[in-house]
């Protein structure tokens, strides 16, 4: 999806800077768009993620688990 969106974006604005944002699952796509654009040498000074889930949850330490129980 990110690659397709980049193609659409570049039809209107071939060069950066690009300001990106996404809501919920769209935030993950915005993050990937930013990653691909930066890898292509484009400037992406801002990516806004609203209510976006973490793709991989970090493992909780024993201390974290104890603090949650408190």
C-alpha cells in the first residue's frame, strides 16, 4: 500500500519535503511511506501518528509486571 500511495503522491509533488500523517492503521502506512521516501533520499521532516497501534509489543520485564500489578 505504501508504494502505491507514494506513486500517487509523487504525481502531485515529485520532490519533498513531505509531511505525513495517519490515523490508526493508516499510521503504520504513513510510517512505511516515510521510511521508503527517506531511503530514496527524500526529506520527511514530520510524521504524525494518531491512535496508531505498536506493530510489535516489547516484552515486559519483571519490574514492569510488578508495577502494573501495583
